C-alpha cells in the first residue's frame, strides 16, 4: 500500500515538473493580456490632440484629464486650447497642436472671454469629457487654486453673469447623475446671477424698486451675519 502511494506521489512530481513550463507560459500570457487591456483602457502614454482621439469609454466613465490652457479661442462658442498632459508623459517632437475643449452647457459672453484670458489662460486645469463634437470636446472644467480649492469654471462664469446656461446643448448629452447634478448647479448659479443682476443680467433685466430694496437688505445681512452663513445662502 505504501509503495502504491509513493508511486502516485512520484507520478505527481514528474507531471508537475513536465508541465511547469507550460503552466508558467499560460500564466505569463494571461498576465500580459490583462496588462495590454488595462493599458488600452487607461491610455497612460496617450497625448490627446483632437476630439476623435479620445476613447468613447473615457466619456462614458467620465475620466478626468489634465492639461494646461495655452490660449482662449473665441470661435465655436469659445474654446480652451489645451496642452493635454498624459498620466505618464513621454518626450515628443511636435507639441504645437492642442486639444480644443468647450465648457459644457454655457454660452460665454465677451466679458467671459476676457475673464478666461485673465484667470484661466496658461493655468493647469482638470477637464472631464461629457461628449465630443468633430471640432471640440464638451467638458466640465475645474482649476486648482493656491488654497487647494477648485474653481468650477462653468459655474463661476454663470454666477458672475459672464455666461448663460445653454439647456439645448445639455439635452444632447447622455443624461446620468453627474450631468444632471452639473446642470442643476449651472441653473442655480444663473438664478443667483439674475437675482444680483450680475454681468449679462444687469442689462437683460432692468432693476425694480423691490430689487433695490432686496439688495440693500442683503448688504445689511452680509455685514452682520457670520461669513459661513452668508456663503451658505449666497447673500
């Protein structure tokens, strides 16, 4: 009985040694394929210079990208020409072509263009693609400040009255929770701009006596209330 067990054990050892190389090759092959798939999905070395080069799953998964705004192009509804920064940058000979990025859901005014050129131009941004056109990417755009807080560029433009909400462009996008929340934030910012007659709304809506009284009341409240309450209720 012990000889039979020993023979079975020996056979197992021989089988294992014989097939060890095959097992290793299969394991390495599976690991290599997984790596290739992961690299394809993440594209860590890819430098995007045109909308068509951005993979569709980046839009579906709302993958945030980084880059530096090289210039503001007042065409096609105002574009940010962005020097996209790959996750793992590699030396490249040609860096003269930039990715056109449009701030999703807003129509930027002339004052908005000036604001972008002053505040955003030559700054690093984080842009998340929502949809793409042949000429540009529709994106939410954030910019990191020195205090480590982000400026939500689209929302800030609308709040200042330097842009208005373009509901039609948002309707064309695939609606999900993130886009619905973004749309809600833009509309709330526009309500605030209308109420304060900021920028565009200063001329679009003539101030009434009631509005003037409300503004004086808001100013009085701002002078006596703690700052966190003022910020919470957008006085």
